[in-house]
C-alpha cells in the first residue's frame, strides 16, 4: 500500500463548478489523499450522482449531516481531519484553487522536518479572474516575519489554507475547528501557532484566494459579527493565557464597535465581555466620540474612570 504523504481537506457547500476547478488544480498522485466534505448541499444546486471527485480513486467524498448541532465549514473540516491519513495536512476552500507551483512544493517538502510551512498566495475575483488584494492579509505578515523574525506576527494569519501542517501536531495537541458558522478557523490557527516549534516560510505562492459575491467571508450581519466577536474574545484569552503577543485586541474592539453602532443595547451588554477579555489594552484603540452615546449609562461612567486612570 502506498504511503500517504499529504491529506488535502476541502469543505464544500453548493458550488460544485468551483469545487471541480479546485479539484482540477490538485495533482493526482497515489501519495495524496483528497478529502471533500459536503456540508449538506442543496439538491437544487448539486447533482449528487455526478458530484465532483465521486468516482476518482484519489478522492474520498464525505456527505456530512448536521448531527447534534454540528454545522458549517468547521464541522466539515473536523470530519476531514478524522479521515486524514497523510503526514501533512493541507486545507483548501472549494471556491479557491492551487497554483501550478503547488506540485513543486509537494515534492520539496514531503520529508521536511518542520512542523509547519507557510506559503505566499495570489488572489483574483472569481467571476473575472482579475487580480485583487485578498492575499495581502497573508503575504504582508509573512514578509514582516521574514524581516523581523518575529513569529508572533503569525497570529495575524487566521486562515488554514496556504500552509502545510504536520498531522501529529494537530493530533497531539487535540486541535480542532470551532463548529460555528463564522470564523471557525481563527482559534484553530491560534492554537496551532502556539504549539508549533519548527517552522518555515516559502515565498512560493502555491494558493490562489478568490473573491466572490455572497460568500460567508463577506457577510456582515448582526448575527455574523456577534459570532466573530465571541470567537475573537476567546482567541484573545487563549493568547493571553499562553503569554503571546496579542494582535487580536484591535479586532475584538472593532467587532464590538460595529455591534454597538448597529445595536446599542446589545453593544452595551457585550462591553463587559470585551473589557474582561482585553483588559486595559483595549483603550489603546477606543475613539471616544464613537461611543459618546453610552454616556448616560453606567458603562460610560466606568469608561471615564478608566480613561482618567490610563492618562
């Protein structure tokens, strides 16, 4: 039986044409296990009899079911991890794809001793194939790490793709994705960053991120931002507990501020959670005029006292 060097996990929902594009960008090799996890796609959008990869010997297709509240891409990725056999774990989103240099990287790092390899990325608009700047949130911190050797900057990179990760690191530290509808990958990336020891950055842009309308990534509703706020607060707490540089406090404040501006009552209710998680450091980002309307509440009086304390 051939040794599996790489397990590539792809969650999918309702975009079979784009999934096929992603699948076509992956070399078909005996040492590569491709795992597609469908998260309850709609039968009106997906022909399950001709599902991408279904009859491909290199592909394992899992049709997930939302059992006991499990849901979303985090749930799908966890199912994929349960089936993964490779030494290395690689993730992809179904609407993205791998660039041609991916194959060279697979050869280069098959027996590498590092725990994690970070790669650069490219990005395009999915409907026009024109370049866009979505990849900058990966490429910029990676370049900063190369310039400063400050690996805490890796905590700014929340996405699971664009990386080769040793499976044993994930298993040994019991790292999994949060099964929430939004930002399921942030705490996974944070925990992986805290536990990784040997790491490397490769300048090869092996992965292409796409931007398309109506994706969950761009959804800004009160529900989605509230979930992202909760995830960020938990991640801030984890980094603080492990004594790591906390680059997420600004993100926590900005998500709270968005909630406050769109629902002041909920924002006021959530402020104690923001403060208990981020402590006094959150006030490095507070713009007082943005939260002026809190002034009639006890929260405002607390803010005023704290402001005087930190002057």
